[in-house]
C-alpha cells in the first residue's frame, strides 16, 4: 500500500514537518496540542487535523512563530481563535493564534466499508483510520437547515481546497436525493461543474475551488433528506421545511436578546457632558462644528473616551436614569447611535410583514432606553458610553466602579435621528393594531408613547434655539463643543414624512420641502453607503399618501434599490464558483469586505426591499439563495451564525469567553494586517489564502473578522430571515 500526500511519499516516513514538536518549541505554551483526528472527504481522500491551543509565553511567541516553516505541499495552518486563557483569576489575551493544523492524504486505492489503515503523518505520528461510507463527508456543502419548501432553486455543492495542495481533484458523477424515512431516491441527476475560481489582484483565489453543483430544485415535498454523490459519499441530513426558517429566526433573535442591555447589566447611567454624534474627533480644520479651544481654533483628534474621563467626576453628580433597553456589541458594552439602524430594519420588516410581531418587539426594545433618557424639552442623547473598553474577562456585569455609564448630551441631529426611527416604529405598530385585535392591549399604549415622543423630539430638532454650544473639560484644557446644526437630510425626510403619515399633519413636511434639494439627493442615494437599503421603505409602502414633491425622488430610490437587486441576482448566478451575493470580481467593491458588509444576509436586505417594492419573484428566490450561502452552501461548509446548523461559526471575539447561539461575526474580511500573516501563515501562504476563508482570529486582526455588532451582522440576518418566514407562511396558506 502506498499513501501519497499530493505527490509526496508519506508511507511510514516523516516528511520533516514536525508540526507538534515545532509548535511546542516555538510557542513554549503550557496548554495542549490535540491528537490527530481524521475525516474521509471521499473514499480516497482523508483530511487529518490537530489543534494547538494553549497559553503561550508572550515574550517568545512573536519571534518564534515567524520561524515556523511548512515543508509539506498539502498542509494548512488554519487560525481558529485568539489565544485567550485564564491566568490568576483573569483572562489574558496574547498576540498569537490558536491554530488547527490540517493535512490532506490521498490513497492510491479507495478505502472500503469498515477498512482500517494506518496513516503516517508529518510529525512522525501513526494514526489508524477506519472508513465508514455512512459517515457524512463535509465537502458536500448545502444549506444545513434545509431549503424552504417555497424556494424554487435548491443547490448543494461539492468541493475542497487543500491548503498548499491547491484545489482537490474530485471525480464527481451522478447524485441522488434520498428520503431519509423511506431510503428511496426522490431526485436523481448529474453533477455539473461551476465556473472556475477568479483571482483577485492576480494572486489570491477567492474560494480556491471550482465546485460541482447538485441541483435538486424540483423537490419541494417537506421531509428529511440527504444527498448521495457517486465517487464522494453522502451528505449530512437536512430538512425541506418552512419550519427550518422558523428555527433560524429563533436563533438570530436569541443572539439579539442575548445582547440586550439594561436587564442584568448597566441598568443606570448618569447624564453626561459629551456629544451624541460619533464623528466629532476626526473632522477637518474647516468644519464649523466640533471641539474648539479658547481662541476659536479647531481642536482636532479629540478622543471620546478622553472627553468622558475628564468629565466623569462632575457627571456623577448629575441625574441617574434607568436605561433598560437597547443592545451592546461584542466587546463594547456601550450603546451607540448606529444601533438605530437595527431598530429601522426590524420596524421595516414589521411594517411590510405585520405578522412579524417578534421583530416589532425587538425594535421597541431598541428604543426603550432612549424613551427613558428623553429630556423634558424633547432632546435625546443617543449614545451611552463608559470610560473605556472592558478588559478580558470583564463582561457586561462587571462591577468595576470606573465602568460607570454616561448618557450623551442631546444634539439637534441626534434627536432628529431618534425621532425618525421612533416614528417609523410607530407606523409599524399602527399596522399591527389594524390587523391584530389581540395585541391592542399591549401595543396601543406603546403606539401613543412612541408617537408623542417622536413629535417632542421633532420639535426639539427643528428649533434652532436647541443648537447650543457647551464647554467640556479635556485633560488640562477647557474646550467648547459646537454641534452641527445643519440637519441631516435623510433623517429630516424620514422623520418629517413618517410623522406626517402618523398624524395626518402636513406641517411636518414644511421643513422637508424647504430643504428639498438636499432631501431629494438623500432619498435618491438611499442615504450614505453604510445605510440600510430599507431606510426609506415606508415611502414606497405609503406612496399614494406621499405629498407630490416627494414622488420623483421616491421613484429614484425604488430604481436604485431594484437596480442593485438586479445586480445581486446576476452575481448569485454568474459571479462566483459558489452562489454568493457579492460584487463581481472586477468591481472595486469586491475587495471591500470588512465590517460585515459582505455577509450574505446583510446584502440580502436589498433583495427583500426590492421584493416589497415590486413583488417580483426573482428577488425573493435570490434571498433564499443568499440564505443558503449563509447557512452552509459556501466554501467552508459552515453556517455563519453560532448555534445554527450542524457546523457553525465556532469561535469569535467575546470577552466573556463563551460562545452562545445567535452570534454572527464579521468573519469574511479581505484585508488582514501583515502581523496576522506573520503569526499564522508562514512561507508566504497568504498568497494562496482564499478570500472567502480569509478570517484570522488573531488579536490584531480580530476586529475586522472575529468581532460582531448587532446592527451590522445580527440584526440584518434576523430581519431578512423574518421576512422570508412570513413570506413562506403566506405562500403555504394560499
């Protein structure tokens, strides 16, 4: 018997890699390296892996990790997490990656059922491996939660990228979809080759694969199934059922609820003395708002933590307010203005799909703390912050005294943004009240509360007298903060229109019309590039009730959203080896993957917005395909949300040291800092690193790939899934 490692002899001899010995010596850690474990990818291709997880000595790790070299042609050091381990009662964070070492070995003859062979691995270890044909192979990649019964297109993929060995050469032929209950095939077909991978910047593969496609679209009968693929093996079992979407929505919302603030943590905050806007510290010298010294000169590069710290003692004498509501992000236990976008996404879906009461409940939770902090004059500070980021092991329940929380001072723009999203949520509540008499007892009071609060906030924002400056201490200096008193055009339009729709009072539209040029541009563009595509969805929903001067920009907004949705439909079909809802490889957008903007369900908000505007079936079917990619029909064969499916995101940046269900990290990131490469990827392996797998959970790169935020990752996934759930319910009750 001869075993080859993609061309290198590996039968009973060491290839000189010495993985465990070299890693043990390089990191000098006090932890453990796991035993090798194997999985059959096909009867002829076995993947072995071992994990190096421990507590490295930081004085040795950075220098030594760079000395590590791989001499195998089919080996991959896969970063799996940050080295964060308990020491003296607290967690320590070290600048090194926990690594899973993967090695691929191909046999000359396929293994048979029950056959056991001894494999010699690169560190000299010999491992017995027994082949079982009934064990699912992870290289058949499908939606692990199953395709919804109302999804017209259902695909799985077969592919494997073998690290330095490149794309695994797979012989894929016929396939069958098997009903697990009866053991009978309900669909048969031939695997078809997808398009070849595309290189970004000439060197880096996007997936490393040219996968095979398995099309079982004609099957829609609910049940439990698995795929059998000639020459490969069988897949994990998965359902075809509407209930799989229901389950996914529950997991996504569990992630949101877990991030809730004000219940077991941060129940109170002092009224602070820092501005609610998050951009004041990096403005150019020509701006007439921001921080200024006594001579009227712009004080640039002011750090918001420094402002809060310099004023903390004084602010502790201010009123303390119970701030139950809102959410916190991964390792940042503040509540930011950005989170209002999550409120908007939930309210938008609840407006379009009034049966989504769970999303409406979450939208209301996202406003509760702001309702509580609204001042007597209507002003709302939308930022609750502490003196700095918590340290390792200091979770949201930390009792550290210097982690007191402070509410930002209201500005006209912070209050206007609150008014816009409170009014939007009130519109969604009104739709709920019209359609469901059973909820009136709960939601009628909330409707009145939200509407009145939004009107008060509007009055504060519109009043130019509200735009007062104030002084703050900043170290040894006293600075003057001047708020930006030019009201944001997008929020002016959203708040004015929504309040007019709520109250029937056209007076709310007068400031909108007075700023029509700026407003029209904001609506046409769908606000800035970070904004949700659902930001103005109520304008289309209530188009017949809109004032005439808004009709043209509203139609431009619809054209923009549907045009982008059409591009996504095309991208799903023809841009990538796997059906990924991402820009075509020649687009500059394709290399801007950071901060969760490329996550499939984040982008799918465009698709559900286009579907709500046009009711064209192609958009909802494209959203199903984006959901498939999120849930496992991707190169990694993993779902992007923890606790979802069979193999899900395993580790991410979380200072509490636990990994509960419902968390969707940024994960996919084109840019990874050079130090990450030096720590985890020796011998220039970064040049071969597929982009869709370019997530390195090492500390310096953790923010872009391993952290998460409720408004960029968790909330969009929940909003899109909620829309799909309600669509499936309606389709199946026709």
